[in-house]
């Protein structure tokens, strides 16, 4: 692994990735309807059924 830069992410790439993730978490925080939990293997939360 020594010297193979392709195996590692540069700092600027990490910072850009966090900007993207932060925008999602900020949108979730601003939204009153947080993601609804549901059991694995089901079709989704009950709230999503019309």
C-alpha cells in the first residue's frame, strides 16, 4: 500500500463529500417529517401507504 495514492482519498475529496452529506442532514433537520423507521424486509413505513 505504500506509495499507492489511488488507495487513499485526498483531503479535498473528503471535505467535498462531507459538504454533500451535511446538506442532506441539514435538510432532514429542517424537515418536520423525519425519515420513518420500518422493519427490514417490509415494503416500508406504514405512513407511506396511501
